[in-house]
C-alpha cells in the first residue's frame, strides 16, 4: 500500500519536472518534497547562485 501511495505522489512530482523543466522547483505541493530546490535556495542565500527560475506562481495559477 505504501508503495502505491509513493508511486502516485512521485508521478505527480515527476510530471511537474517535465511540465516546468526550466524551473528550479519541481515540488509544488506540500507533500512533494524537493530537496534540489531547497539546496538551490540555500546556495542562492549564501551567494553561490545569483538567480534561478521558480514556476510556483505559474503552477498555482492552473492548480487552484
């Protein structure tokens, strides 16, 4: 059962990855943990990354 739940949630995250491929963020919902985006934000805060794209507003426009 947990395996099936994981597949459903992971498939949504993976779909986001393809739909918003230029975005640093792939996890838009609270249950879609996106370690890559968290790390990107950290690198931005300490100045290693100067800019990144975040498609959160675009995603929310179509999913709310």
